C-alpha cells in the first residue's frame, strides 16, 4: 500500500497532478489516471490529490468510493471486467468467466495471490451486438469464446502489456444494418454551421421548433424548447436576475454520451463513425443559445474512442469549425472538451452528469432549478443526447420542414435502435419513427418464435408477442434505443433478476426508497429463485414497485421496478412456476435458528418450538 510520504507514489503522481493543474473539476479525471498508474486509488494518493487541489480529503475519498472503476484495494496489473448484461449472459458469460478464472487460478471478484489479475463482472459495457464482452484495464474485448480466453490467459501469464496484445481482440464493429438520414447519408463537415450562420441563430431555433425534434436520451423533451429556455435564462441573467459567477456570463452545451442503459450502443456507433455530425450539432446548439464551451461526457467504457475523438476535435479546430472566430465569425467562439466517466450508470441522469463534470460524486440534484437555468457551475446549460445533436446538425443543414416530414406527427425524424439478444443480425437499425416491432424483428432475423422484447433497456417496457404490432414512437413505445429480443423458452425470470441486480448495484444510495427498495427487490427475486418464494412475495414485489415508482428521488429509482413488474404481469407463469404452494414463507427460518438454543438447554418439548 502506498503512503502519501512514499517518494515512489509522489514521483508517479506528480506528472498527473501537474497536467491537470489545481482545478477541482478535474478531480475525477485525476483519480482515473491514478487508478491506471497504481491499479487502485491508495490512501496515500487521496492525501496527495486533496493537498494538490486544496479540497477536503473527505471529498476526494467520497469521489474515489463512488465510481465503480476506481478501487481503494489493488485490482491487479490486469483487471478484467465481464459485461453482465442479460444478453451477455444469454451468450454464455457466466460459464466463460468461470473458465477464465479457472485458467488463471483466481476466484471471481478476488485478486490473485500474486497480485497479478482480478476477474469480476460489471454493468453492460455497450457491446451487446458482439458479446460476450469484457474490459481489460478499461479496453473492450469482444466476441469472447474459449479460444480467445485461452489466448488472453496466456498473454496475462506471460505478463504481456495490454498495449501489445493482438489488435483483433479489441476490434469493435459498428454493425450498421440499416441506415437512413443519420447513418445512411454523407455529411460535409461545416455544412450545418454554414447554414446556421447564413440563416441566423434565431431563425435556426425556429427551424428546430418546426422540426419538432424530441430528445433521444429517453424523456423525449422537445429540443427547441430546451434551447429556448436556456436562451431565455441568459436573457434573464443579463437582466441581472441570475447572478454571475466570477463576473463572466457563461453558458454550456453538454453532450450526454454516458449511454449506460443496458442493451444500448447506438451512441457508440455515432461517435465512432459520425463524430463530425455530433460535434457539429453541439456547435449549432452553441450558436443558438450563445455558449462558448461544450463538454462531451463519454462513458468510461468507451475510453477506447477518446484518442480518435480528440483527433476529430483537432481537425475541426484546424478547419476553423471549432475554437476562436468560427468560420471567420468574430462573435462566435466555441470549443469542446471531453470528460471521461468511470463506471456509474446514474451519471447519465443529466443533473448527476453535471455533478460528475464538476468533479464530484454523480448524485442527482433537486430539480427545479433545471440545468437550462442552473447547470454546470450554476450556469445555464443544455444537456442533450448524442443522437439529438446529430439530428440537430441535419435539421440545421436541411431545415425543420424536411425533418418533420419523416416519421409520425408526434415523433418526427428517425430513431437509431440497438438490437441484441436472440437475433441473427444484432446491431444498429435506423428507422423512421412509426416502425412496428414486428418489422424490426423480421429485419434483424429474430431467431425462432420471438417471445418478448425489452424496449428501452431495463428502465423501459417489456412487451410480449401479443404486442409486436406496436410502433416505436413517443405516442406508443418510446425508447432511448435498446431492443433486447428473447425467443420462445427463454426464462424471463432470469431477465427480471438480471435487471433487478443491475438497479440494486447502480442505485447511488442517496434516497432511502431506492437504496433499500432496489436491494429488497433483488432479495425477493433471489428467494424465489432458490425455491422459497410464495404468493405473498409477489404481492410484496408489487408493493415495493409502487414505493419505488412514487417515492424515489430520480428516474433510476422510479423505473427500477418496471421490468420486474412488467414480466410478472405479462408472463406470470415465469414467476409462479418457481413458487412454493403455500401462501407465505418467512425469509428467515426462526424455528431453525432456535435449534442451537434447544441443543444447549437439552429441551425438545412442544414449548421449545415455534
Ligand atoms: C438513471 C438515468 C440514466 C440516464 N442515462 C442517460 C444516458 O446514458 N444518455 C442520455 O442521453 N440520457 C440519459 N438519461 C436522460 C438524461 O437525464 C436527459 O434527459 C437527457 O440526456 C436529455 O437529452 P435529450 O433531451 O437529448 O434526450 C438518463 C436518465 C436517468 C434517470
Ligand atoms: S432514486 Fe436511486 S439513483 Fe436516484 S437519487 Fe435516489 S438512490 Fe440515487
């Protein structure tokens, strides 16, 4: 264990601390690099970072303890984290993980005795179209099978640096099977900015309004209204209603690339192959609301994209599409910084994301005030999804009426869908809104008789085969983009358990209904799985679901019971076939616990039993 006065630790951390300066908003970025350098965040590093940033030690410790990719205890020179989504499980993740553990003589979740390697599970890594997937020291491994694991075990045993591993292990394919206006048409970098400058900021906002674009991150809020609110907040601010911080009126554009909802991976593809479109949409947004600074909040699982995204930003600066005086416009400066997450699903929630950007734990804020009036550093901030910004660039280029002519009246444009599970061609499908689930299943080669589809990830909706004529649209089946397909005979109770584990693990712990409710939900499903469930447990699940939905502080808690209750309602036999016949069995065997007392006292009469 490193101590803060250890010269080795100080030498290791000095370049990191110098690179980030004394800005406390860099705290999470610093800790990520400490984790890389030391394979943990040791107590000594917390002292050094706290002293360097001049923040209380407890704050640094709080942040280090919050994010799952940061660990107080050594995680090994090689840290393997298997993606634990249900689709990875369906592809054999549990057996493969055990296989690797056996090869490396390590127990799941423990560090090997020589300190070389640890193997554990993590939440979905966003590679469900090429699972089973894992991360090794943060880098994605895809299409894992026994052969690949044999090779990986060999590379680890021979202590080969991850940078020298064969590149084929790290290949991440886009798997686009159907493109439309976002993925299927070429884009000339600068086209949307030029159109915006020619039209004017106010007129561009009017085009956004006409397009009826709604946010692609899940909630479906109208983008033009959000941008208009941010603009109005600035107007208020200039009237002195909102106080300035540091005397400098600032506003921010934030692109939410946290993409943590299990089964969702479409933002990964946009960022990998269409980053210009996304950055251009952010720049259009900046012109409309008057922002000079933007952030891309990139989930830690996608750090492999960081270098190429930085290269795109550099190229755009050189082309005059970012930085000072964009395209020669002296009153238009805007630049984008990339901030990496560190394994926390809650940081996709916009106010938690802003906290994380500020270098803190990702704890959702009270709302109102909303980020559009008080966001990053208390300033008006627009937070939009990656796909929303890509759509905004297309609208700036082609006009609002063009966009509104695609899709349905209430859901204009196209939607990117991440399709995985029991299908022949998992990957990305872009459709105009209004497409039926049945059409998608036909196109992706759903295997056998499809039984159920989980739309929009665990926090979304489970639909049964009776509902396959329903349409992907805000007015019918809204989705942030995930479609996980389950064929006939899949045990959907396992899906419910997987999702309940996910929410219990990802709850940030701030409010009691969610912190306790998600754990109780998980425990009840474990009880049913072990053969001790009764009808009263199903009633308890419904009661808990109501509490979670109505009393949680944020969207994570309020949606945590969705899949558990949807599957119970639509596939009751999945639960009932596992229940005991009688109506109630306590989770704790009180009479069994009295056995020790009976033995000590030598009693076995009727009064010594319950
Ligand atoms: C628990 C939770 C996780 C979320 N994760 C994401 C995410 O990964 N990406 C995203 O764009 N929005 C996510 N959201 C929604 C955001 O809070 C926010 O509504 C969205 O980024 C706004 O962008 P949009 O208007 O373009 O959809 C999440 C919300 C909750 C409650
Ligand atoms: S609902 Fe859950 S994730 Fe949201 S604030 Fe409460 S504990 Fe945290």
